[in-house]
C-alpha cells in the first residue's frame, strides 16, 4: 500500500515487506550468515534461511540481540560481551581481565550505513521515544504477532541495549498478548521498550 519507498522510509515505518523482499534479493542464507557473524548464535531457534528471517521470527535472546547491535555501534567489529566490569582481590588490587578480541564481522561501510538508517528510526520513525537519551542514538522497534512481545534494540556510540516486554500466562507460561498490560490498550516496541 506504500508504493515505491526508500529503505530508510521502510525502516522508519516498519514496512516489513520491503525487508522480506530484500532477503529474497540478496539471499536468505547470506542474511543468516551476517546475523551469525554479528553475534546471533548459529543454533538460535527458528534462525532459518527463509525470507521471514528479515522479520525477526527467530528467538534470539535479549543479550544476543544486544551483542549484534553492539557490532553495529562498533563500526562492524564484533566482540563477545562480558558481564564482568572488573575484579578486585581483597577489595584492593584490581585483577587484569583478558583483552577482548574483536574481528571485523561486516564492513565498516555496511555498519555505518545501517547506523544512519537506524538513527532515522529514532529521529523520525517508530522509535522517537528513544530521543530521551539526549545523545546520538540508533535503533529499531519490533512487535510480535498478536502483540505477544514488544522490543527496542538500540545503541549510542558507547552503549548497546535491548529492552523486551513479553506477555506470558502466569500459570501455563504460554505466550499471550500484551493487550491491557501496563494500563495500555496495546504495547508495541515504540512504546515502553523505546521509552
């Protein structure tokens, strides 16, 4: 219904059909390999080389997604995450951590072009609520079918983060819609996650 639109506009407005077509055009297998190179584990459930890979149907963890977005923030250089900031011995002496190894997962040009597109999502698209960071930010919102999950994945030059709100039945643990959660009619990625 949008007619011909740019990739930037498709990303700003979450016109997912454009990305499904791009996955077909470049090859879904290449999309999968790029995701893996950026930090999504190869054994991630539902990470399949089909056009739907571009729509976020795989079940990557929040931490894995943050690692992949950190690769973009780092101009395409991938390094594994760590949950340890520093270690001290007897509360005094700092124990040296091993140097983090990085590798160029995708070209700097590809990463920086993606960042430009994702900055537009924060400035003009579905993630304008993330402007509250008062610094340059890039990111993407996402909302699962039937609103069972809402995501925001984003980054500044120094920080990558992912926020996910998921609906779950407290008894059966089955996924359920977020309708009415947090007192809102509907929860989507541009709402509480981006905020």
